[in-house]
C-alpha cells in the first residue's frame, strides 16, 4: 500500500487477543511496525520509550477505558500530536462524542474493515506529519503562534509565544485558557466570521503589551493566533519601517532571512514565483544590495537587535 512504510510505528491498544492478532498481522503485512498493549496502563508504559505515529484504541476496556487512556496519552504522556483512532462495537452518538472529546481524531466500528481502516490511517498520518512539519517550521523561524480550541483552551504554543506570554504573566501550558477578553473578541461565535474583520485585540499586563491577531482556522478545528510584541511590532513591520518596504516586500525578506527559496516563499505566501522575483528586485533596490545573502544579513541586524 502506498504512503504507509516500514518507518510507520502503530500502537494498538485492545484487550481482545483476537483483535490484536488480526490487526498486528494485517498492519505488519503493509510494512508497518506494530506494538500492542492490552490495557491503558500498559500503553502508558510503552509510550515512555517510543512515541508512536498513530494509535488504534479500543474504546471499551476493563479498568481504564479507551477514552481515559486517550486523554492521559494526550495530556501527560507526550502524545499530543499523535492521532488516535477509536475502535468499538458500539456506534451510539455518545461514544463518538466521547471519542472526539478525549482527543481522538476518528472512529471506526468493529468488526474492522481493513481497507477502510488503512485509508483512514493514511489520511491521519499525512495530516499529523504536516502538522508536525508546520510546528517545527514555526519554532525554527521564531514565530509567536498560539493554537487553541474554539473555547480558548490552549493546545500548543511556539517557544517564542510562550516566552512573551510568561512576560505578561499569562499561563501558556496546555489546557490553560486564554484570557476571556481575548476569547470573546477573537473566538466568539457571535463575532464576525473572518479574521480580517475581527482585527486585533491588545492585551496589557505587567508593563507588557501584546497584540493577539487571529489567523486562518486550521483544518482540524484549531484556532491559530499570532502574538506580536506591541512595543516592537511584528517582524514584518520592523523590516518595513527600517527599510521603507511594503508589508508584502517585508514578508518576502523575512522568509529569505529564514533561508527559504523563491519557490518555497511563493507557496508560503500564496503567490507566484514570478511575483516573488519582482518583490525581490524591489528589496535589493531599497536595501542597496545585490544578492539574497546581503539582504538577509541586513534583515538579521534589525530583527536581532536588543
């Protein structure tokens, strides 16, 4: 099967020996590395040493059920980015709701139809890998991003966002909640439908002013909020002011500074490579430089100043 390879590590949690044997054989034949646990407690021990790429979770198990096992894996065991697909013989809506509420991404009925299961695994693995890649890129480029659910509960933050929030005395650990005024202004269902119309809300505490800017909603229902140190402005605003650039030119310069190619910048900013080239020509003129390295060097001097 394409897209599922030998590097994929699946953890199957089920108290049924028959189910474990069937799934282990089927997944192994597709080239995946399979680990099994017969209880939630056993699963906790296994992930201490090896975080899986995906978990197949039996919903109804004696002792700690699958819903509670999923919640603990997500909140306490370092599996917050790992997709959990529930399996159960019950199809009541209550079980679907509990599966999603505990952190699951999908729900399949027993007896499991293997072709359907493999298709779902493929989709969720791809989504998880894209999400991890995006978060890594955000971390490495110094972006201050907070991801939360529609109620304002924090799902993850980049290190730079966490540092800025702590300076303002805000909790930024997972399961903490954004201040009510931010949630009400940016995430309220009664508010406008678009990030542009909702604009920006400034939060001030302890001598620190932070602008919270709602970005586009992620596909998985996460709300992405960008934080800007209001005393300095965003990276793009700093570059635009320093060099007389338009904000679009400043965005291009910022990504050049982070080592992105023209093609990558075009994809990130959703413009054509030709448009990126035109912006780059104007950047060289305004900075009085001849190449990307010189432009990036001047950019770093602005962004890394104390």
